[in-house]
C-alpha cells in the first residue's frame, strides 16, 4: 500500500529532510584526504542529535547481518552503497557516497551525495555528473498521473546513453512513515508502466551508477554492496514530494 501524506505529516517529513540536507552539507566540508569514514560518521551523528533527530539507519535490520551500526553509509570507490564507516582513510583521487537518514517526530528523510576527495580523474567526474543529472531527470518525471517507471526509464536512458550502467539489484522507495515504503522505484524500466503517481506521495529516488557492468555483490560484513568488476560507482538520492504542480525536493536547505 502506498501512503498519501497529510499536510501535517509532510511538515514532519520536511523537517527531517532539512536535517538530512544540512548534515550532508556539513559532512561534505570534512571530506579531504586523510579523514576516516568513522570521523565523518561522528560529525553527522552529532548534527542529527543536535537538531533533535535520530539517525534512521542505526540499528536498521536486514536478514543475515548485524543491525546497521552507524549513522551514515560511506561507500568509497567500488563500494556502491551501505559501506560501514570505519578506520579507512580517504585518499586523494577517490570518490565517496555519503548516505544519511533522519527520523524526527516519527517521520523520515533520506538523501545521498557523492563527493570527490581532492582532484579526481575526468572519468570519475563524468560518472558523478551523469549520476546526479540522472537523479534530476528522474525527479522531473515525479508528477501526478505519471507512473513509477517513467522515473525509472528517465534515469536508465540518461545513464546508459552516457556509457555507464545502472545498478538493478537496489531501488529507490517510498519514504515518510517508514524508512522504506511502497512503491519500490527501480532505476530501470519501461516508461508508461508501474503504479500511478499521486500528489501526497513522498519518494526517495536514488540512482546508483557503475562505470563498468551493473552487477554487484554483498561484502562479507553483510552490508557493503560492491561492483562485481571492481569499477567505480556513484550514488545520489533525494526525498521528494509529488504535488499538483512541480515535484518538490525536500532534502534541500
Ligand atoms: N538510503 C539507503 C536506502 O534507502 C540507506 C539504507 S541503509 C540502512 O536503502 F542501514 F538503513 F539499511
Ligand atoms: Co534510500
């Protein structure tokens, strides 16, 4: 079942999303060669708590893995998503996806950005730019009476026509009352198909794009998803609201 959010619920979601956006902005400033992903996690958690929120990912459970132990997902290079913050030190030339979720007043916000560590190659810059642009093209389709796979198609089409591949094993999702709600939002699909979109839906759209093939595998920690061919991966995500007019991006300040 897809929840349509009432005005008050949207206000709560908006509030959580603002904390998410602010947290990403702050963490971004600390992404330099030499910092550990654990230090970034600490900075994020401090900001979430300071704003009266709770880290939405911490303690999250999936079958066969320890409860998620951190506030951020920090996914470096060939790590696609769900990288666990650790003593790993960032190196010049790497890219890192920072994903953060916040719950406050019982409502969730979720967003991610990919950031360069110092100077990066032209190929990695293009990978990041194409991934981010595909997110905005997807959001552009998030309109009353369009369909879920209109979003999916827009993302896939742009990514593939730029020579990259879109991860299939993981999807975007409804978000708000829970971190993960219906509908699932694949990043590939046939336009004009899937559930009808309606004003009041809040969605997390999150393309994950690999420089090589789209195949991924799960690391031994039970969380970290990596590219099968070792190629670099980028990830951007926003929580958005479908309205009677333009889609509204909630995870901005
Ligand atoms: N943004 C990711 C998602 O929506 C982050 C989930 S991490 C988890 O799936 F720990 F909460 F699973
Ligand atoms: Co998400």
